[in-house]
């Protein structure tokens, strides 16, 4: 993001979503599985899951004998992760200001969390700082072009901002250009039978915080307009995401 983010409001949104997050985090699981394919399976190393949510992928890393630290901005996400015993250590913290010493982890993992950074460069720098020389950073994030259907639908109602701006793949790449990095991207489209289901798919994972002021009252009349203007495919109302994946070798 290229504007000031309100981390308290972001945390609040994810706190509310924590209880049912695992049932609704389809995109996060798809993204994480793609990210896993970007490296060889790692065993018996120290791993930071930065932006762990309820720890779905922390658990996967731990199953292979790794020492995992689960970290998230949301207190409730960390509580659910801890209750599920998905990691070895738990930490509520901001990726842009990690309360961690230098050169601690063999691998840092961040799946669909860096888009919430006020300054992506700061977030990447922090992950690099806490990773050992010779270590690896794996990240995925959301890029410009995502949620175009949502933007198009709301444009038929008002000129308010209903979707956050995302960095372009070129901007994301430029942050990592001084590092040994592999960047690629993929388009993912999810389909829903109802407009409200498409909209709620964002809210149910806590990703509904929009940085700039907008009129959020959704009336029945607005829903009808959204239905008419929302792009559809053969499977229903679509939401498309451009996901960017990065592997940084230190």
C-alpha cells in the first residue's frame, strides 16, 4: 500500500474473523500451497510464519520437525494458533517492526500478509534482518489488478473507494531488486452464487478494511445494482486476484 494504514483497525478486522477463519480462507490456502511449491521441503530448521493467521501453514511446517514461530498482528489469531498448538512459539507483532534479534531464522514465510504493510520495503527489510545469512524468505502478496469486479460493480453506485490500492508487480519487484530474488505471479478467480457471498468472502477472513473513507452502508437497492453491474462467469459472480510470489535468497 502507498498510503498510511491504520494497524489498529486492521487488527480489529482480523480479530473478528479469527473464529471462523479456517473455514473461509480458501484464497489463503491456495496461495500458501503455491508458495510451498516454490522451494524444497525443509526439515529441522527454524522458521518464522509472519502473518500466520490461525496457523494453518505453521502447522504444516511444524509437522516436518521444524521449530516454528507463529507471528501475527491480530491477538485473536495468535490465541487460536496457540490453542491449536500449531507452532513452538507465538508472538503478536507487526511485520514492519519485528521485536526479534538479527539472524534468528533459517526460513521466513509470509503468505498474503505483506499487502497490509504501510511500506513494503520496510516489511521485506525486517524479514531479511531476522533471517540468517544463507537463509530463505518466501512471500506471497496481492498485486494491482485484483478485485476488479468489485471495483466495477461499486462504480455503478458511487465514486467512493471500496477496494484498497495494491502495488504493481513492477513496484513489488523493485523493492527486492537489490536481493537475489525470484518473482512470479498468477491470476486466481473465485466464483460465488450470490453477490453477498462474494463480498462476505472478503469480510469473513478479515480483509475488509479499506484505508480511505467510504460509504459502507449496503442497502437492498445497492445490492440490486451490484447484481446488475458485477461481472459474472459461468460459475456465478467472480472475484479475481493477482497473486505475486517471491523467493529471496540471502
